[in-house]
């Protein structure tokens, strides 16, 4: 799942910066979104 970070945090040894988008596992992403640490990025499906 792709998220845009609202805060800076470390995740699996990587520094995730606020305001940038990252691909992370769905379970973690859902927790972060519900905690307002991140926002879900909705991707446009232009492949159709």
C-alpha cells in the first residue's frame, strides 16, 4: 500500500520523511492511517 507520511519515522531501518510517499505493507499502512501518522495515496488506474 502506498502512503504519504505526515511525520518522520524509522521503518525497517529506513528513514521515512514527512511529506513523501512510500510503499509499505498493508497492515502497517492501515495502522498509520488510523493513527494519522500517514495518509493513503490513491493511485489512478490509467492502465485500463
